C-alpha cells in the first residue's frame, strides 16, 4: 500500500481492500470488501497481536509495513499447515512451543534446578506433614512396612518430584497452546 496514512473504522476504498487482502494473506479469515467495519477492525487487532503490537484495531503505517513484511500463506495451504509453518506467522504458537520445550527441558535436568525451589520448601514440607498424618491411617489398613518405605522415599525425593511435576505441567500447557494455535490457524483464525 503506497499511501502511508492510518486506516480505521469507517474508512472505505481500495486501500482498505488492499489491507484486507494482505490480512487474508497473513492467514486471518476476512472477506475483502473494501469497508473498514467491525470485522476488519477485529482482524487488524488479531494481526497486530500476532505481530507483537498493541491490538487496537487501527491500521497505522507501522502496522501495515510489519504486516506486509510478514510471511504470507498461499490460499488453501492454511488447512494443511504444519506446526513449523504456523509458528512462523503466530506469536502465540511460538510461545506455546517455547513453553513446551522449556517444560520438558527442565524435567530432564530436575536435580540441577532443585536449588531454585528452596523458597517453596516450607509449603511442600507442610504437605509432607499432612501426608505423614495420613500415613498413620494407611498404616493401620495396609501395614507398617510398605508405607514406611514409600513415605521415606517420598520425603527424600520431594524436591525432584515437585520440580518434575511443575516442568511437566509447563510442557503440557505449552503443548496445548501450540495445538490450539495450529487448529485455530487451520480454521482461518489465529489465537491471540
């Protein structure tokens, strides 16, 4: 778009249509009709968020330049886009992927990160104290040998277990975000 002036709600004409077509090429579903209505405003806001800009729905010259420089998706390719293709155009997908990798990376090296969680030790120790009180009930039902062994092992390894659980949770959340981003992209909408 040659003219660098801002486009906003209520504008109409060929510049608006060109903006709408660029948004469609970016991967956001929108009918290019040349009218900057509520649907165009929402599409601009979604694209702004994906490009790391405030999602105000106003097409500033900086936004238009960033949008035009962003990768485009060929018509029909969106429905079969791979995770790596979606990550190229979606900030949300990239964040989800990084969380997923961070979570699994942290779980693999759990023993090295135990020191990071020392400030949470009292909370976990309170949980262990509650488990010990529950142990008495279980011991009366099962016997002392099995419960003592399990309780001792849990008390000895609680930090690594807590860290591994936290890392696995981060990985699952990241994977869920990435999966939702890919599905949303394939359906013609991006998750902001």
